[in-house]
C-alpha cells in the first residue's frame, strides 16, 4: 500500500461519511475544531492528515479509525468487483463528469484512459478525468489552470504543488483544480474516437482496443477486469 494511495483512501472515507450525514465541509470543520480548508485538502487527498486530526474528524461523526492489512493490490480487485455490480449510469453520476467537462476551456480534447473505459462499460476505478490534449493548446490549458487554482502533481513531495503548471515542464501531466483532478495525455494530434452517449449526452472517447495499446494504466485495469471475469466463470 503506497503512502499516496492511503492518503487518497483516508480522504475518500472522510468525504463519504460526511456526505452520508448531510454535513458541509464547514460544518464538519467546526465540529472537529479544524479549518474548512484543512477538510477540503484532506478529502481531495492533497494533505496527509495527522492521526489526532483524523481522529477528531471521525469522532465528530461518531466514528473511530480502525487498522487492517490486506494482500498488495487486493483493493483493486475488490473495487472492480464492486463497480461491476453497479449500473453504469450510477458510476458515471458518481463522478459528476458532465460538470467537470463543462468547466474545461473550449479547446479540442477527447476522453481517454480509465475515464474512457468506464464510459464504454468497463468497471474500472476512476479517480480523475483523463483527457488527451494537443501540445499546441497547452498555453490555453495552462491559462485555464491558473484561473482555476490549478496545482501540478509533485512526485518528489507526494502531493500537489511546488512545481510549474505548464505541461512543457518536467513532471507528470496531472493537476488538481477547484473543479476536480485532471490527468492529460499530451500529443501532437488527437487520437481517433468513437461517440458514446449516456443520459442524453455524447462523449468522444478513445476506443477500448486503442486504450489497451496506448494507455498502460487503463490497460492494466482492463486486464484485471478480464481476469476477474475468468476467475468467476463470467
């Protein structure tokens, strides 16, 4: 279990429990005696919460922290099985994908990676919007990031911030924004796409067969999904 994944899991757990109780971030912060900003950073996985702060947040919701261990990557298999049992419309709605896409700048882009796989029915975990962008549009994208409190992933620190925003600068093409996390595949020309429609909205996505050839992260998740199907006799 990597420290980065653990931070993300803790943030997701706090957010889920807060939403179940119809609490705003500010209300939870007041109950726990922390700032609303701290709650926001923890829920987005941008800050590693100290044990005392985490315990105060959970105690404010009548919860306590437990600790367990599992085989490495077992969480992925469990997550895939859980997603496979849920309707695709529910999985898409959970991401609030349309809202984030509507906030992006008006420039050519297509959906790729795990996001594209999910839109085509694959029960793969998605923790960020993944898009393909052209290098020639990087300056416009950078201006949008600046206007939307963008921070770039800092692999050295294991968190967002402290590195240049521009895609041309060294580092992963991964940013947090006030609207959600975005991962980008930068390319000279956008890949060929197909259209899929959900809830009356069309999405231009990279086909599954192409994802398996060009997107290592998505390809690995798709292989795990097929392995789970075979193991269960599906």
